[in-house]
C-alpha cells in the first residue's frame, strides 16, 4: 500500500471515526480528496471545502478562530498543502488560538493530482516543524484509535494543536460534487453569522 509506511489507517476511516465529534465546530478542509471524503460522510452547513487556495486552509482556520473565539475550529489539511505554506505555522503559533485544531492528513503525496511524493516521504517531519514554529501542542499518530484519542485530547486541552495523522495514499475515484463553491461559501457564512455564540465543545 502506498502512503505513509507503517500506517494502518485510511483518511476516510479516520474522518468517519471523528465525524460525530465535529459537532458545531467550524470545519475547513483543503480541496480534492479530503473534501470529497468528508462530504461523502454527510455535508453539514458548518463545513467549508476551500477550493483552489492550496495551502491556505490553516490560514483561513486561524482567521475564523480569532474572529469567533467561542467556537471550536477544526482544519483538515494535507502534507502537500501545508508544505506550500510552512510560514503559516509561524503565524498560527504567534496568535496561538486555543480554539483551533489543525489536523494534517499526511499521505506523503499529492494524492489529488496523481500521487507525486512529497517531502514527508523522504523524512520531513511536519509535527516537528510545527513544534519548531512554536505550536504548543503537536503529535503524530498512525492508527485510528490513536487518532481519535489525540483529537479528544486536543479538544479537551483547549490549546492550539497541530496533529499529523499518517494515512494511506488512497482516496475517492472522483471529486465531483453537487455542492458548488459559491453555495458552500454562502451557507458557511450564514452558519457562522447566525450561530455565532455556539459554545466550544468541552
Ligand atoms: C496553488 C495551487 N497549486 C496547485 C494546485 C493543484 N492541486 C490541487 S490539490 C493538490 C494536491 C494536494 O496535496 P495534499 O495537500 O497532500 O492533499 P492530498 O491531495 O494528498 O489529499 C494540488 C497540487 C492548486 N489547486 N493550487
């Protein structure tokens, strides 16, 4: 199986395992495979699938977390995407919002565009980079059980966390969606505006 060696987990399994925990959090994903996978589990108005702007899901999550400090924000990032915006880690660390959980699904490849290997396939360690940037909580997990436990711990800690989940390089065969970018954008904005005071899950 391609992807991170030694991992038993697919991203879809990982997402499925924590889907019930997403609750009222503002959830932001990168484009492509992970967006399609989350959507396949059931779209909700508090999910936003960031198209085109590769690398900037964590930056969008940072803005949301700062703008709505009483809401949990969860970002589903990818290794290739984060590698395009490593400086974003330093900005996350600088502002350090307690309500931001930054999950990086590391399949060691650009899966959505053909599976070219990324630098994590040759040893670059994204959790270590996040820690070096100043992110106060970081971890790397390789099993579904460890992933669920790490998500629970991060949400309970109420501390900015970058959680790297090593996953197999598998995804859906197509990324076609009936939900247009604009519809998703307006729905998400309405959700954030009209449910502005939803408490952070504890
Ligand atoms: C600026 C920019 N460069 C390239 C692309 C094309 N692109 C879309 S998804 C993707 C790969 C994303 O890789 P990763 O974050 O590792 O996620 P994965 O596809 O493996 O789930 C690329 C290169 C893009 N959309 N925008």
